[in-house]
C-alpha cells in the first residue's frame, strides 16, 4: 500500500476510533434507559436491553414535574441566548470598529475575566442578586447570564476579519452608524452569531449550580436540577435516571444539528481563523 494512502487509512481509523470512544458513554446511557429496572443489576451487565422498554421515558418524565423543568430551562436558554447575542454583537463591533478612550484597557479587562473560574463568581453573584431582592425569581435566574466575555471576544475577532469596504460604502451613501451596524455588519456576521448562540444555549441548558443556588422554589428548577434530584429520590432505578438524562440531551442535539453549518463557519472564519 502506498505511503500516502496508508496515512489516510490510519488517519481515518484513528478518527473513527476517537469518535466511537466519545459516543460510547451516550450509547450506554441510551441502552440503560431502555432496560428493565432490575436488568441493569445482572452480572455481567448486558450491553443491550433484552426487550426495549420505551415506557421508561414517560414514567421518568412524569415521576417529577419535568414539564415545569423544561419550561424553566427553555426560558433560561432563550433569555441567555438573546442577551449574549445582543451584547456580544454590539460590544464586539464597538471594540473592532470604533476608537474611544480606554478601549484597549477595557478589552484587556474583558479578557482577564476569562481567567476567573466560574465557581469563584457564585458567591459574589448571589450577594448582588440577593441585595437586589431577586432571589427565587426568574429575573435573578437569568440576570447573570446575559453577558459573556468570550462572546464579545469572538465577535470582535470576527468583525476584525471582515473587510471595511461595504461599511465605508454605506457611510458614503448616508447611512448612520446604527444602519451600518444592523444592515451591513450583522448580516455578514451570521456564522459568528450562530456560534455565540449555540454556545450560550448549551451553557445555559447544562447550568446546574447557579439555578440550585438562586431558585429555592421547586417551580423554578431547571432540567439539570431535576435530573440530579433523581439520584436522591430514585437512586435504585437507573433506567429512569438514564431516561431523564437522554430526554434532557435531546434539545441540545436538535439545536446543534440545526445550527451546525453556521457554527462550523463561525469557528473557521471567526476568532479561530
């Protein structure tokens, strides 16, 4: 076999092996979700269910009020995506195109916040939200997720990669700065906007610690909190736990499949160019 062809075969084989390694936990989760309650305790545990039990999904999702949990997660995700896309687009464009006093130090501060672990911000965030009287409210749940420094950085890098010709032409035609931003720059930045939106959705959907801290009422719990509570309430019923986890994963898969082309374009031509 020629050496170039051998390299391609080895490369494809390694890629397929890594893909299977990453997908294996999800396949195991799906297989367990379709098993009987006592089937998982066999020795050795089976790889596939003897008789798939799809009723596990309906039983698991009705054992706890997952309808409320999904509603809260969708509300949090919608607010987070909207807030981060708007703030990242406007701030990123300002840093990329406009000159103002303190622009470079301010952008350095934004980048510096990326080095702070999220866990270190939980207590300060709670104290601020508590001082505003927003504990156990929807506003308190979503307020700290409306701005993302990484999103501003990504949008700035993307706008810097775009040529200024169309923007300058719009200004010569009498367009205002807002018209240039909304009518020229934003349409060209759709791949980067889709990337910011996708990451914001995933981050908000898998959020657990902040909703647990700020939401004291069961009516404000999100899906991740509901899945976590399964282990305490139905610790012996692994199929129910896995069924709830699979159901929580479905919205993320749907959003990624819908936005994957724009997401890959944003990574290729934006801040990671």
